[in-house]
């Protein structure tokens, strides 16, 4: 390699490092030489697409789009009282975390189809109660709008603005098949052009397969999409491994309005 080419490579690497430090977007894409004349990564993205930086927005479900309306241990205890559950909320929470953190059999997938076997194990271990009626009541509860609410009350208006600007939207979630009826119960299923659920894709974040599936469903390349989620490992690292950009909910952005502004859509 000539000395001039070596010098240019060092400049590109240094520029790439500066973009990463700016935390505007995280990306695994290679930066072309033309970026050296642009002030930041956002300018580069807009040089490709005009006003917007990305053609698609991928959104995590739990912890980003929706959150539980009440603490899990509280619900497990409340519903479980009539089935003989005696553990305190603190004990249920401790046991829940322990069970959830353990490997699930020989498979990396926790949620297969409706996820019942996995959740039966979690509920039984967390509460000490294996009553099938208790499990079914608890399982069905988490498919209703009583169990969840939207993280951002302005989400619908922001998503409408994004879609009007030509940005495609998809959910990317580690969830079982209850996600779709849950989205319908919350009246937000029609906000999205596609839904990639781990139980249907047979891959859980941070596996890049689920992000690639979402991009395929939207008809966009991974480098044309940005993902937003609340888990650094699952959402940020997973999206980056798939070739997407990513924003950490609660750190890089705190509302979907901020996400839209990062993409270049005014709201």
C-alpha cells in the first residue's frame, strides 16, 4: 500500500471514531471517502436520502413502545392470592429474576409459538403455584390493555408524521405470539408496516436474524434502517450486528419525537 493510501486510511478511521463518539447513531457500515467533507454522520445520511437520514424505523416493544402498567411481582401476587400464592412480592420478584435468567432447556429460544411452556415454568417457579387456572388467568391478562400502556403518549402522532414522510415502521420484539393481539388491544397495530416477533422468526435479539427479517418485510436494506430500543445488548449490539444504526431509548433518546427529529422529520 502506498504512503498516501495509508494516510487516507488513517484519516477515514479517525473520522469514523469521531462519529461514534458523537453518539448520533451507531453503525457498522463502512464510511466512504466522500464523508470527509461533511460535518457529521447525519449530513452524510441526508446526502443519500435528502431530508431524512433513514428509510425505516425499527421499534422495540417492551420497554420502548409499551411498559407494564403494574409491577410484575405485584400482579403475580394479586392474581395468585385466590390460588393460594403466599410468597411476598419481593420474594416473587427475586425468584422471577432468577428463573428468567436461567438457560431455557437446550434451546436459545424462550418464546416458541405462544410461549406457554416457558411462561408456565416462570410462573410456577416465581410463585410456587402450578395451578393451571392460575396460569391461564395470568397468561391471558398480559394480552390485554389492562396489563400494558404506551411509553410515549405522543407516539401515534409521531409515527403518522414519520410514515407521511416516507419512513417505514416495524416492530422488532422478543415476544411470543400474544404480541399481535396485544397491539390490537392497545389500538396501535395499524401504526406499523410490519411486525417481526421472535416466536415467529425463530430468532431472538441480539441475533441479527430478527432485524434482517424486519428489514426484509419492509423492503429496505439494513443500512437504511435505524432501530430504537432500551436494551444495549439486545437492541444496540444486535441492530449493529445486522448492519442497522441504533439509538438507545432512555439514553440517546427519551421520546419518539426525539427519534423523528434525529431522522430528520419535524414534528
